[in-house]
């Protein structure tokens, strides 16, 4: 489980750096534990809270799929 949390965190961080406007539209980066850091004029978002939320959703989907199959 912790491995998937790390994978999802890395994916969200990289994807956030590439396409920040998509994340703004779906709400990633605006939860309580999401940190915004401004470095050299660029804004870096560390989505800790969003990562926990998305990993919980992925876990629930995996559990449903496992029970169905």
C-alpha cells in the first residue's frame, strides 16, 4: 500500500509540474495539507493532501474491482 502512495505522489508531483492548469480545474493543490512554494518566480505545489485523497480513491476502486472479479 505504501508503495502505491509513493507512486501516486510522484505521479501527481510530476504531472503538476507539467500541466498546472488541469490540476487547478479538478481541485488538486487546494486541500488542507497541500503546500504551495514559490521558488525563483515559479510556483511549486506539493500535493500531500491530494495524494492521500487520490490514493484512497484508487484503493477503493481496486477493492471493488478485486471483489467483482
